[in-house]
């Protein structure tokens, strides 16, 4: 090698001739090479739905129940954080409710200033909002000016049935002109149809790190049927003097189900249970009743559905929810009315092997198709951050 270098150094004409020949034969321009690499990558990943995705920075503004001291660790907000993280993205959080509670004075202005500072420092690709309506229009305008390519979306898991819509819309429709997409746990109704291509249904997510019981594997559980009311959440007690139609329903079940060992959390029975205590009673029950407040909205369920099915309880639901679109009667048990429910509860009490089998069927389907990664992937797809069209609930 040294001899060749010495020779060419001492023979500049020969060196110049070789250089010219190499230049003529070099046919690897940058644009051509880059195109060839792109074609190779596409051929390798053409069937990978996530091939086009980069690691995103996500700012999640919601209540993460900081004040609850861990008693609501299974909240939907936490599951979204888990889902996005499992997909390989970085999630930065602002607990709006905790900030407002912890700061005296003009805390709403303080919250909005905090959000702007986080946006400047973090520069998120996606801003996802929970049940917050304390972000003002000026803040949204600043965000759009600072990050014109950043996407803002919202998730919302409360009922949008007529008796709740007027109050709930204060959050759901808050500053809607600045929100690119909204994801709700109901099928969008006629009231929302005027907001074209903005509202989408998502199932309540489950995650195996949270819903990790498999009750269908256990024998001799102490309770046959579990049900829990949720009014009074975060308080530790049910609201004094407050009853709704579910209390009457539960009273009727209690008086009609003579041989059923029940654990009911409602006005006339047990006080609310949260955290590990809630999971204790849940994990010791064979069957669970999934019943939400108000008129039945198409595909609506509170987030208790994920706790029940996700922990392997045989779950009963009113057929008016239309969840038979996703589950068969060998997965979820759908009932027509009170008497039909009573008959079916008694039947599965006497046929525990079927109760276990159907609970397992539902558990497997829910964890496969309605897990946090899938729901978060759907959110990213509708926000045009990944290219994926097929999800279990969109094909039904």
C-alpha cells in the first residue's frame, strides 16, 4: 500500500488519470442512494403498521388522582400513559386538578401559564386532554402559534346521554374549535354529528399490569356477584341523600336473589372501596354486574367494564348497550330486564363451569383487542401520526 501511494505521489499525471476514471465511473448520487434505501426499508416493513412511526413526545393534561394517594391507580388516565409508553413514546404529564387544588390565588391563570411553559420546554408532538375545562382560549391560541404542527385531542369517558349532556358538555365541548380529535366511550350521537370527523368511539382500555386477576381460574370464591356504584368517587363515602335508579335496581336484586352471595356497594349496602381494597372484593367474586347511570347510550359503558371483564369475572350487561356488536352471549351475558337478569344469575350460579368458561372467553378477547396499546394506537391513527386502519371495534 505504501509503495502504491509513493508511486502515485511521484507520478501526478498517473494520479490525475486514475482520479478522472473513478469520477466517471462513480454513479451513486445522494438522491438515487436515498431512494434505493427507502425502497429496501418499505419492502422490509410493508406489513408493519408501525413502520412509519417515530418516538413521539406526548403531553398529557388530566387528573392523575395525585390527591388520592394511590387509591385510584387503575384510572383510565394512567392506562393511557401506560399504553403510549408501551408503544415507545415519552409521556409528560400535568395533573390539572392537583395543581388547582394545591395553588392558592389565581390558580387557573397559574395553570395556563404552567401549560405554556411546558409546551415551550417540551415541544410535544401530541397534546392529549382528559376531563379538563380550565384551559382558556388564549392558551390554545398560543399553543397553535408555538407548535402549528402539534395535534391536540381529548378523551372523555362519562355518559353523553340526554340527562347528562348539558352538564357534561361543559367539558366535552370546551374550546372545541381548538381540539383536533375527541375520543369518547360512546358511539357519537346526533348531537355530535355536526362536528364532522372530530368524534370517535373508543372502548374503555384494559391493561395487564393493572387488571391482572384471572378469577375464572379460582375455585370457591367467597362472593357470587359484585356490583359497585361510583357516585362519591374521590370522597371515600357515597354522597349523603343521593340515590339514583341503580339503587332501586340493586335493592330489587338483593331481595330476589336468595341463594346468591353478594357484595354490593350502593346506598343501602357497603361504603365505597378504592385501591387494593376495591381489588380485594373484585378478585373474590365470580360474577359482576356492569350497569351505568342514565338512559342507555349506544356502546356506552363506564370504565368499570374493564375492571370486571379484565379481571376475569363473568359480566352481565343490559342488551340495550349494544355490546353484543363486540361480544357473543358466550362471553358477556346480556339481559333484557330485571327478571331475565335474575334468572341468568341463578343459572350461572348453578353452572359454575360455564361461568368460568365464558368469563375466560371475554377476558381473552378484551385483553387482546381493547388493551391500552390498541386504544392508544387508534388515537394515534386518527391523529394521522401512524398509518393503521384496522381495529377490532371499527370492523364490527
